[in-house]
């Protein structure tokens, strides 16, 4: 998780603006796709919660939902706490920690993550959260993926080259992310193929995966048997 710190430390204050701008607004759509899969639940775990965008979206749909947000980057949790202060109707609490090792309390009905899967050891992540997900509970993960369709891949490559040139000029604090740190990782990661196999090994069933938005993002969800 050292890569996460190197890319994102010190960027929490402007993250929401950057993610909305450079995903061309698709982040909002992807969060909606995640929330559609969230069951009627009492307790939720938001892994890699960042500034709380997904936490807020879940709270809008399920106002009684108790949410625990876990993130490894302190300034993102500060932004998360500011969101909770400004919107006290969100029933959530932040926890500083690594999703692979964080100590959790009690059981959750659903575990969600957005933009986390590419950074973690999936075996460590699932083995850590499984004891805290109730039987029949849902696991939902979303992240960037590399398009397999040649036309989509060509468009993605052109766009990311432009983004990596413009991004550091507009948002210098994100320089590490834009200087091919993020796009290079997206090219290397195989999380979208590996996660369903990992979930199956840990006893999850009804495992589904879906490519989104010209194959630039992926969604994997399953239920613990």
C-alpha cells in the first residue's frame, strides 16, 4: 500500500474535483452502479473510502445505514470527517487503516470498495474482511480496468496520454498519479480477472462481473455463502 501513499498523500483536499473531471463525470455513474447492488442493510463497510463520495451515496439511499469508512491516507480521512461534519445525516465513522490488515469490529451486511482492488493483495483483503461479513452478505468492488476491445483501448490510450500531460499542470499535487503512475498500474493489474477466482476460493457464491463505460472500469460482486 506504499504506492497509495506515494500517489495520493497530500491530495485529499482536491480529490473530488479531480476524479470528477478526469473520469469525465463517469465516477458519478460508477458510484450509482455500486449503490444499485447494495442490499437493504444495517451495517456497511466502505474500504478505501477516500473522501466519502461512496459513503454519502449509500447514505442517501439508505439513511439508517451505519457505515464504517476505512482508508490508509490521513488527509483523505480528514476530508471524510469534514463531509460528515457538514452532512450530519450521514451515519458513518472513519477508521485509519489498510484494508488488508485493519482490525474490524462486529459484522457487516455489505462490503464495498471503489478504486481499491488494483492496489491490494486480494487474498489478504478477502481473508481479512470475510470473518466480518455475515453469511448472505454482499461484497462489491469497482475499479479501473484496461479495455480489451482494440478500439476502446486506442481511445483510452489517447485520452490517458493527454490526461497525464494536462493533469500535472492543473493539479501539481497529483503529479505522481499523472506521471504514468496510475495508468501504468492499470496496464499491469489483473484484479478484474483475479478477484472472482479469489472470492470463489473463500466461499463466495453468485459471483458476477461487468465491464463498464467502454471497458474503462469493472464491477465485481458476490454473496458470502
